[in-house]
C-alpha cells in the first residue's frame, strides 16, 4: 500500500484536498474525524466513547483511534493509494501505523497555514450533513446556497466549529504537532506545502508530490 498522511492544523484544508484527490479515482480518503462523526450518528460504542472528547476539542484516546484506523486499513488491497486525513495526531499513533504490517507511511505532507487565518476558516466552515463535503460561508460558498452542490444535503456547522472549541482544538494541535513533524522529518518522509493558497493550485501541487 502507498500511504500518505496529511498533517496540519484543523482548518488547514486537509479534508478539502483529500476529498478532491479521492474524486480523481486514484486515491482512497480516510478521515478519522468523518469516521467518528459517522460512529456518533450511528450510536455505536466508538461513537459514544468519542463524542465527549470531540465536543470539548480534545483528542480521542490513542487506543480507540489506532483500532479504528487499523480496522479501516486492514480490508484494503495492497495496490491501494490511501490518504489519511486527521490521523496520526500523536507520535504513538504514528508509531502504530509504521509498526503494523502493511501500513508503514510512505510520505507525510504538512499543510502550513498562518495561525491567524485558522479561526476564521473554522468558524465560517459549513459541512454537508449527508456527504461531509466542506464549504465556507466566505471563502468557499456552495453554488446551491444552503444546500450541498454535490448531493443536495443540508449544510450545517459542526458542533466543534464554535469559537471556544476551535481555540481548544488549535491548542491541542500545537501541543502535538512539533513532535509529529520531528517524527517524519527523522525518517526523511516529511514534505511541507504552503496551504494558504487557492484550492485548485494546492491540488495540483499535491498531485505533484504524490506522483
Ligand atoms: P477532524 O474532523 O479531523 O477535525 O476531527 C474532529 C475531532 O475528532 C478532533 O477534534 C478529535 O476530537 C477527533 N479526532 C479525529 N481524528 C483523531 C485522531 N487521529 N486522534 C484523536 N482524536 C481524533
């Protein structure tokens, strides 16, 4: 398997780019945030465990997350090109990927965005209730107004995109990120990308890095 992990703050555009890459048909997108939201929606055991952490802007414990991603990756053919968006978020998670058979990471791409942009990006974000497609009230509005332009679903604000929770999520990110960058830099797998750029421009840069 070819595994790329997307690193970057909440709101740095990882999900938007990963979804676009998946639409090319050449990559499979795994968003642990989307998986957890689906688990909450379904009322599963993982969802029940995760909900309180998510709503407070804290990380869900490593044990839960490692099992979740291991299950998702275990079913894939070895020809898969996987994009992991939102995993790993801690060094123990990164270690778990590299240690399990067949899931060693090929490259890590860090989406660099000035901190000052993130609060606006996150609090203005809307997602489709049905398919999870992200939008932004100012920077990426839906051409279908309050509906998703892809599937017609209703656009909602994530409960953890309110300003107080967003501030905590950014703090949590800052606490973990340097160690993660160091981890992937150490194995020469780290690439950095200036993610303060238009969606299409960023996508073509990513396609270059993923060749
Ligand atoms: P995201 O959609 O990636 O912003 O994730 C939403 C929330 O899900 C995060 O704020 C965390 O509470 C939780 N979460 C998602 N991925 C992970 C992970 N790899 N480790 C711990 N918590 C996670």
